[in-house]
């Protein structure tokens, strides 16, 4: 497989920082498989890799197959210096803060979990729109007439009932295309990135001696402690879903970036060992299949702590985005129903294709 087809869902510019020798050509790193609990010594180039994950298939527009991967590489390159400065405790320029905000946005969207969540929502919206149209005899009859279809009203009605039944039974489904999923990574970046850069407070949390942060294959965790207490239609979690939101991204065994709603400030803060343990549990909870660290001990300690704190790990598990719709009223009802759809909360396990 050529290098251009080996797509990393966690950028090497980030993952390599969790190696004991991050500047080597292919830094060694330890992973721990959450399904088995088994640690393994591996290398950065061989982790979080999926073949052609960001490939753009042929379209009517002149877009190369490698466009998305090239775009992601540029975003990663632009974020390398801001990451270094955040770890070293140096203030970012406005341009560097915007570059890092872009990196944060796409990191949430680019993983298998992020893509699967958005694919689920896209499928749901399309199917619900189809169901709403098929639920309206008047709409279907009108469409058939507008298209000059020669079938009579009775035949059209039988077709409508059969199609609606097939949708309700799950016999008809939709699946977003590869291109649509890839495009979703960059969608609304023009709105989210400025908000992250200029309407959020950033903190570089520094681990004390004897403690260290770990990374994982889905390292950005957005946690909102108030979400479980809100009504279902308001229980989604995003960058600014409430003032309690805390987004964590480990940048290095020494430093984790914490992003919260607030004025566009940056601070370097010392975290105690308990805070480091808690953030590592958030990283563990967000992981799809693997956690990463510079030593075998570093990942095993987090695994042991997670087993002792199962309820806390479950609380930290990322909540997916959701969509709320007005459903047409069913027989006997007058008002439309408010229905909220969200993807499964459990992390998706990605294939390890290299």
C-alpha cells in the first residue's frame, strides 16, 4: 500500500508526542487494546490507520482522490507549532490560535466514531423526510400528476402504502456516500472554527512529576456534566451545549489542552495527580479500541484505574450529536410529536486496515 493511501485518523504530529523518542522517524509507542486489556509495543506509523479512509471518489467536479487527505495534512502541519507552544507554555498568535482551532474541529469529525455519528444523523434525516412524504396521500398524488405518471389514484395509493410499510419495517434504507462522509469533516468549519478560536477559554494543564497524560484513537473528548439532567431534546453535547462543557485533548504526556466556553484567553495551569487521573479516564472513555502511552506501565495504570471506576468512565463516554424533528401527528392526535434522534452512545470500533 502506498503511503498516500494509509490514512491516519489521529495525526502523527500528535500521536508521536506520546512516544519516548518522539523525534525518531517512526517513533515507538505502547498501545493497550480495550477489548482484551493486552498492551503491545508498536510504532506511530502503524497505529490509527485505515486504508483510503479520506479518499474522494470520482465526481462531476475536478477534485482529486487525495484532496481531503492533503487538506488534513495541511491542517496538521499548521497545527504543529501551536501544539509545541501550548506544551511549552508559550502564548499563541491569533493566526496560530485559528490554526489550532481548525485542528480541534476536524479532529472531532475525522475519526470513525465522528463519521459514523454524522452518517447516522444523515440517514435518519433522509429517512424521516421520506416517511413524512409517504405519509401524505395528497403529496404523493400531486407528485405523480406533476411527473405525468399515467397510473390512477387507486394504484398510486397502493404504491404509497406499500412503500411506507417498507420504510417502517426497515426494508428501505439509505447510506451516505463516501464523499458525503468525507465532506462532513470540513462542513460548517467556517462557523465553528472562529467560535473555538475567539469565543472559548483555553488552558494548558501541566501534569505534576510522577503523573502523565495518555492519548487514544479518539482523543478529543467533549464532556458536559449537565447533559444527563436535561430533557432529551436538549441533551446533546457540543462545544457550547452549556457553560459546563469541558473539551480535553492530550497534547503530550506532560500537557493536556482544556477548552471551555468563556472569553478568548489562554492560561498555563498546574494540574494535580487526581486531575490527571480524571482526564485520563475521559480519554479512556472516548477511545474506540486503543489507548496510547510512552511505556507499558503508563497504559496499564490507566486501564487499572478505569476498571476501578467503571461508573465514572461511563459518565465520561462522549455523547453524540443529535437531531430533533417534528413528527406528523399519528391517528387520533392533533399536535405533531417532537422526536429526538441520536446515534448509539457506545464508541464504534474501527477496522485496523493498513
